[in-house]
C-alpha cells in the first residue's frame, strides 16, 4: 500500500519490482503527479486500486502491466484523464485480463473515453 503520503513526489524506490503478490493500492497521495518507478510491474496478484490522488496526471508507468488477479479500480483522481485509465484497462484486458470487477469513475472526464 502506498497510502496517505501527503508529500510523496515519486515512486522511484520501487523500480526493481516486477510482480506484486497481493494488492497494489495507491491512495490519497496528494503531491504524487505520476507513478514512475512502477514501470517493471507486469502482474498484480490481487486488486489494483488507484484512488484519490489529487495531483496524479498519468499512469503510463504501468505500461508493462498484463494481468490483475482481482479488481481494477481507478477513481476520484481529480486531474487524471479518464481516457488514460481506459488505456490501462484495455491494455490489461487485451493481454492477460482482470480477475475481478472494473470500476473507472470520478476522474477528469475527456472526450476520448466514456465517463463511467
């Protein structure tokens, strides 16, 4: 869990991780603008939640992610474009799949993706 770190600026210290055995929760990190450092992750065994990160602008660092064993929830990220969340969802669904439910909501709406 990467949770409630109000001055966290980056995730560079996680750059050697390729697999998360259980949950990956990135929540309420108000200074975090991107999740660079998670580039090596290809699989999350449990849920992946990215929620309530008020400065998070992109999630491109998860471009190597191919499977999620549990739920995928990306919501309440005020400046994250919904289309970026949809790109990640489609990427994972096309590669390996999501074992649970998918929720993408209350992010910044844009014309490239339907707001859920």
